[in-house]
């Protein structure tokens, strides 16, 4: 009787293994591993054994806006909801990425400027968490169409005339140097996204396809992407879409959102 039971158990195990071999390859990949053709400004980049999607935005050909709420004054809440809202308004978007940290009600933790109007003030306070790992900073597009990443105190001193701005933290790269409090490759690792500026006309967005430390993420911007200044936007909820589908990330909540679109031709 024992041998029969043992034999039956082996047959069941073989049957289950066979079913698993047939079923396993058909499972869809997790959202963070989506592969395929990337939008024109984007490419896959490997750096220090981590894969990233990097999107280089030429502000002479493309426009960047930082948006938070729809016509009903309610936060979009996610990239998927944002993409649907833009499509319904006939405003095609090339790329969308979460653009800074937010409170539980999705309001920004720091500065938010939309279309020249300040929606949330600059936050100079001290506190816990990545946002307050100082120096933190501001990504902005000025009313002159030029982009910059500035350390928060420098922004407060200059108060530039901006069209769009979002505050986050920590800074990743400051005048060509990595944030002084980063370890080379610390144990805190998440899928992360950030923004750097190579020059006044070139904005670089990057998001990792797998977990990465802040130190390694900063070196990506400095050493591989040529950005003398770069700002961390968020981790764990990082996401990137092409206006129709998620490229990296899933149905995560989002506060401020960076939106990239083709620049409209000047009116004749």
C-alpha cells in the first residue's frame, strides 16, 4: 500500500510539473519589465549592471509641462488617469512621468508651479524621508523655455521666473558632484526615477527597470548621461508612460506629473 501511494505521488508531481512548463511561459511580464519599442525620445541604457529607460527631451522640438489636477481641480491621481484625461481633451502626450513627492491626499510636499501660477509653496523645512535629505531641489522650465535643476536654497535666493516647476529631494548631482550623503551603493534600493539637465535645452528623464540605490542612480546621471545637476523624483511608485501604455510601473498613485508633448508650430 505504501509503495502504491508513493508511486501515485510521483505521478501527480510529474503531471503538475508538465502543466507548469506549459503554463509558465504564457504569464504576462510584470509592469516594471515591459519591453518593446520605446517612444522616439527614449532608449534603453545599461549602467553598472542596472537597466534604465532614458528619455532625452530637446526643448526646441518638445514641450514640458508639470501638471497636477484636471479641469475639476482634482488631482489626476495616476499616470493612467492622466493619459485618459489628456486623450479625452485632444492633447496628445509623448511621455508622462511622476514628478515629485506628495501627501496622502496627493497634494505636493513642496513647490509646484503650473503655467506660471504657484499652486504649492517652496518647502524649506527640515523633516524625515528622502524629500528632506538635503540638499533637495527644484526642476523648472522658465518662461523663456529654458530648463534647470536648482538646489532649493539657490532657488529661494534667485526666485526665477518659471512657467513650470516641481520640488523634490534629494538632489542626485550638484554642480557635477554626487549628493554628499550618498553611499556608493547603499542598501536602500527601489525602482527610482529622476530628472537631469545637460544644458538649458536638454532635459534627461530616467527610470530604472529594477531596484537601484541612490548612489548608483546619481552616477548614472553624472557619468553616463552627462548631467551636472540632477534631482531625484521618487521611488517604489516610479512610473513612465507613452500616453497610451505604461512603459515602466503600474497603477501607482501620482501627485505632480511631468508631461512631454511635441511643440506646437508657431502661429503664422
